[in-house]
C-alpha cells in the first residue's frame, strides 16, 4: 500500500534536519542518480532504524535526462526490495515530480516519466507496509554521493546487483552515528514557531498542525516554546511604572488575560488529546514577567517516567537556577526540556552546560517572531523600540537546539525562521556520559553539600474546620 511516511516540500514549516532514521525495525532506502554524457548511474543506500548500512547498489542506465534517471533509481530500488523480500521499507528520493506523482494520481508528471511512475507505483503496492517520501537534497546526500562516485569511478556496465566498494569517508560519515544498538532510540522535535497573538483557538490549531507534522516524521516527543499558548508578551510593559498603572496598560492586560487558558480546562483537554498528560508550571518568572505570571511550587517540578524515558522541564531562566537543576538530576531526568524566550547566542552555552552537567539530552525550543506576528500599534506597542521596527523586523530569532549528554549539538541552533528541528536520541549516550561525570552520583558529596526540596503544593490560603478550632481552644 502506498502511504506518505514523512514530509513533503509543501510542509507547513521547513525543517532543520539531515538524514533521519526510519521507524523502529524499519528500513529507509535512499535513491538518487548521477548523469553523464553517455548515460547515468542510479544508486541507493539502505539503512536500518539504528542507522546501520543494510546494502548499497549502483547500476548504469541508458539515459542522460535527470528526471528519467531519478525515476529509474526509484524503480530499481523497488525491484530490489521485492527481490529480497523486504518489508517496512521507506523509499526516499529528492525527485519531487516523481514522488508527487506516486503520492497523488491527480498530479501531472513530466511526460518522460509517466510510464515509469506507473511502474514504480505498481511495484510499491507489492511491498508490505511500504511508503515513499520526498527528501531535500541535503537529507539524500549519501545516495547522491554514491551515484556520483560510481559514475566517476567507471561503473559503466549494467550489473545484476552491484554492492559498491566503500568509497572514501565523506560518503558514509552521515551513516556512522556511533549508536548503541542495544539502547533505545527516541526521535524528538523542538518546534520553533510564533504564537498567533491574542487568538488562542488559532494558536491551538497551529499547535495541532505542528504536532501532526512532527508525528508524521516519526517524532515521539515534541517540545514547544515558552508561552506558545497565550503568547509571550515581548516588548510590552502593560503600562506599569513604579506607583502607576495606565488605563491602556490595564486594557492590554485584559486582552492578554483573555488569551490565557484554565488548568484544567477545555484547551488543556485538547492539548492533552494531542500530546500527553505531563505538565510543569514555571517556578520563577523573570523580571517584569512577575506582574502577569504567578509562581509554581515544588509540586510542579516533577520528572515523569514515560515509555521513552524520564522527562523533565524547566522554563527559560529557571534553567539558570542550579538548585532546581540539581533536584531534576536527582530525580533521574534523561530528556531535559527547556522551552525559552531567550534567543541570545549565550543561551547555547547554558544549554550545553546543562547537558554536560546533568548527563542528559537537552531540548530547547524558542519562538521565531517578526513584528508582524504581533498586533499592530497602537493595539500592541514594543516599549522603547517600536519606532525602529518594520513589519518584517525579527523580534525573537529562535535559536532552538538539541544537545546530547556529551555536549554535542545534534540539531540547530536555528536563527533563520520557523522550523521543526529534529534529532534521534541514542539513550545509550546517557550511561556513557555518566561514566565520566554523574553530578548526583559518584561526583556528589552529600556529607558536605546537600539540598532539601519541599515538593508539596503551597497554597495562599489554608482553611481549618470549626471542630479543629474548638479542639485547639481546649488545649
């Protein structure tokens, strides 16, 4: 059956990713072609869900039309999959016209490949649980390089199954990912996108589209930026100065308050239906945030046991609170989520430090916003800077990033625009990192330095019963 497994060029957001592994126990077969004067070479590289090479092939074909050569690569790949009785295979190519023709029978394809597309579609339908997917060139470089290398090194005759000798290092650099085949793999995505300000229903619609898109790419965990629902009121002072609040500022706060959601509430139910049941409330708002946001308490900094690992979160500058981080490390956090509103480059140093300190994966998501993503003045004014801004001025540049326990940047940081930023997390890296440094294990000194965390809810009002009062008065 034909199905669309991953994303197409018409995706809602661009992606800041390279080649990604297939689903667990699946195979991804990337195809491409290199065109020469007297013919072309088509090639493919098949890798499993661990990123390990399964096989590679290269064939000479009698065409020097690029679109025909790329379609021939897909036809050959499908034929080999059937010949070797493989299943759960994703055929991936950067030939957009060919993939579009396979996925949508109403799409017009170049006349040179009309029959080839029909043949490929018939072949794919014979493969159990097969899918086809378009990939940008940068995510298809292994197959492209293999085809070019084979053409340049004299593969000039048609062969039944050419397992090509290993070329120099650059081709297989993206294949050798140093993974532990016995450790679980988790595909994660951080969302870098703007809120639809003052419009919570539309923002939830956008969140749902982004979640569906990331899930379609196989992501098991998706992290959104700080205050994505409701919006981060960057640049606003809500008319506050010492000893004074303006009427305009109060009205601005009223509209912002109307964009907030109740917990629990219907919006939370909708988010939970999209994602899951786990939550964290910000413990410490920063600076002027404190006039509009309340405080969390020790009950809202849990680390959750989930099927994909132990997940915790700290928001924005909470990540600079060493005692809060230590509490999360002591609870065994493995995937540390750090939604933020800080787009400065120095933020990257903090994220790398936390990954190294905690021996955990760090996923930091930030919004990318332009002035036009906020309501225009006078409805919304960036205090002190409004006169310098144009509609296309970037007011938050993103910088979303995914970092491994060894401090290696796996994806990002992205400062270019809205994006889905994805990486595969090899949970075996956690043990390797903690072999060197375990901040709450062999590198701790509890007899010298200790931490007490009050993890119960704190309420501003506590009521006692009449009976309790009466009993207390007789003592």
